[in-house]
């Protein structure tokens, strides 16, 4: 069995050539459960193992919600063990998504709240439909963003806007999200998924082995030193000469033809 045949609770997955399209599907608000989070972790692992997949697009089912985040009913009892389990599941899922070897693109087709926004933050790129609303409102219910929100958001929008959204509970619309760098592009209502798939096809024209190496280097800037990263960059460049895609890319350019990537 492969990811193409398996069932993932709360998620729908399909392939479009070298693109995997993941739809968050837990109506009415596409909320996350410990089961769908475990499914996302396992799915990303399976996608990483499929060398035919170069890009992943994530969107929400329906027209209103990308994802409203965690279902708060699971925290009503005040059970710390349940809270710890949920936090662990969120971390495993979104850290796996962030480490996906290909390009990941969130098509934010509506409300992206709490863990819904954190899912989008774990993707490489974000496209918001013009009616989308984005927020990390956890502090309003006595909680906090525990799936990377306090770390990923300030890296994108700066500490000031991160504090406005997290400490003040400020919700931003799509236009504001674009202005502050929370998303990279806007799309008309209903067109976010098509735009994200278009971007994924553009990514597919790049060498997937090069993309994986570049993504790892870019994300290493979050924690490593500049000097050590420059060394790693040069070593990664040389390592690409062990790949078939490097030879194919250079020769295709010299022969004035489109490269045929094998992700090897």
C-alpha cells in the first residue's frame, strides 16, 4: 500500500502529476484532532519516500474554512495528560510538514485560526484568498499557540506584528497578511487552490534534488551561524554532483532542451 491508497482521518489526498494535493476535511471547520495530526505526520513521511512527488499543496474543504485549529472540546476537562498528548501531536505533524523535502504551499481559502494558521506557517509559501481571516487567538481562551506559532510567526512578520496577533488577539484580513509578509500572494475567492497548483507546477520545473538542498539551507538560517551556513552551502553545491539531476540539468541547458528530472 502507498499513500495513494491509504486512508488518512480528517484528510483527503490526491495526486496531480508530481504534485500532492492535501485537503483538510473535518467539517464544519476543518479542526484538527490527535488522529488527523498523526495522519498528517504519517502522510508527509510517505510523501517524502515517493520520489515522484515534488510539491505539496494544502487547502481546506469548503469555502469558509482553511482550518479553525484545535477542537477546544478536547481541553474542556483540564486534563494535562490530554493537553500534553495534543501538543506533542501538533508538534510532530507540523514539524514533519515543515521538513517536507519538496515545496509546500498553503492555499488559505478562508478562516485560518490557531492551529490552522500554524499549519500554513509550517508550509514554505502561503496564498490567501481575499476573504481569508488569519489569527492566533489562543490566549483569549487561556491557552497559547503550541504548534510553532510563537516561533514561526515573528520570523515572517517581525516581533511587533507577532505580538499584536498573539498578545492582543488581533485578527488580520488577507490584504493585511500580504502587507506584513504573512502570505506571499492574494487570490480571488475560490481561486487560491488553482494559484497554488500553478506555483507547484513552477516548482516542478526546478531540479527536485536542488530544491530539497536549497530548502534545507534556507531553513538552517533560523538557528545556525552565518559562517557555518556558508560552508554548508558550498558543500551542498558539491554534493549535488553525486546526483543524476545535476548532470541532466546542465546537459539539458547546453543541449537547449527541457530537463527530465528523476529526483535522483
